[in-house]
C-alpha cells in the first residue's frame, strides 16, 4: 500500500515492472522510484515495530524487509501480466493482495530460516 499509493500520488516517472517501458502513473504493474522507496520505508517501519514490540528478534528485521520488497515486486509483476486481463476477472485487487501476503510471508519465513534469524 505504501508503494502503490505514494507511487500513484508522487511518482514522477513510472515504468512497467516487466518491460521497464514508461507508462502513465496508476497503470497496473507500474513502478516508480518514489513508490519503491515508500514501500521500503513502510517495511522498515513495520520491521522496527515488530522488533520494538518483541514480536520478532532483531536478526529477523533485514529478512523481513527483503521479503516485503520481494512481495512488492511480485505484486507489480502480477499487475503487469495478469490483473485486468480478459478471462481473469477473478484476479481482483483483493486476490492480488492475498497472493502478495502469501509471497511475503513465505519469503520472510524462508529468509529467516536461511539466515538463522529464527
């Protein structure tokens, strides 16, 4: 949400995540520097909250931020390649968000296990 909302509102130059071709802001699958930085900032805030509140150990912060970045990019790729395409009407924003959450959770678990953070 950080990345998409900030990117739509403040993204100066947006590119399609699959081709890096310039596209108008708001295009499904578009990314911008401003949106990407906002997404990383949001993941840093949430990882900091997780560590500060004792929900996760400090060693899990970096894997969590990386997992959020991976999930954010997967969401952009889904938007660019499948969302809104004919025959895929079921692939709504809510479904994409659910997939994005699964990808982020799986990446966080995998990265934390791989790095020994948990």
